[in-house]
C-alpha cells in the first residue's frame, strides 16, 4: 500500500489580510533641483518620515485615484518550425502616472502649465494675485513626484505603499473644463524617466507599523 498523505487544501497560502487598498492617496511634487527621496520611513518602527523640503502637496484628486500604467512592448522572433515565437524580448517599458487634481493651488497650476514650483517664476501663496503667460516656446521641466498610499491592518496600524519618480515629465494633459456642474480639474499624465544618480525611473517602498506587524515572530 502507498503511504497515506494529507489531503491537499486549496486554501493553503490564502491570506485575506494581505489584500490591500489605498484608502488615502497623496501626491507631492518638487522641482528636479530638490533632493531625491531616499528614506521615507523611520528605521526603528516604519513610521512615515516628514515630507522632504521642496515637495509641495497637490491636494485633493478625483475619486478615480492614481493610475500607474506600464506600457510594455515586446518584439518577437518567429521561426518556420514553430507556431509560437521562438524568442521574445522587451522592446520598451514605459511607466506613467495619471491623476486629476481638483484644487486650484500653486502645485496643480505649475504641473499643468509647466511653471516652476519654487524660485523665479513660481506662483506665490494662495490668496495673493496670480499672473502667468502662455509661453511662445512651451517649457516642460522635469519634476520629482512622490506618491503615497495609506491602508490599515486589522488593528488600525498604518501600511504605506510609496512610489517615487525621481525624474518625471508631463506627457499628456486633459481638458480644463469650466462648468457649473463639476469642479475645475486639471488632469495630467507624467512619464517616469531614469535618473542617472539613483539609477532607476521609479523606486518603491512598502512599510509602516501595520506592515511590520506581519513579520513572523522570532523565536
């Protein structure tokens, strides 16, 4: 007779506590001259560190949230002896972020209009007179973009997912609509480009007190 074995359970490895939502999302933008984000979390407990100087909050965005799109293009080698490609390689892989700001503030106007976020040409504080001109030769400066998503574990401890585009550029903007029926939005799409210092186009982190609570107990 064969050796008895335990019945296979298809539920092994299922963890509903690992299903994440980004209940709150935040976008921060900075000029490319600002320092790169390198340590968003405290080493000791995973708490979120203060947002670095020079990074400006975009504020409220539509309830579509943030969409990160990876445009992956492959190139295939075909052969007469096979109905499937015999080789396939990545031709391009472009990461982009789309979001639609709802606030009229210095950050949303700067991102939409190509204005600097600080220094000469930046808009002053909300409540002071603003003026800018559409340039004859449009400027499209590189930015640094920081995206933060917040979720909670079952005990209410924070779990963060962070994406950082160290070198991002506006590649598309949708219509700015003025209407009685809806708020003024300035939807934008930014592509991530490789930063030569960091060596990446997007750096990602997952941390927080709630995330660290998942760590197995150390005997």
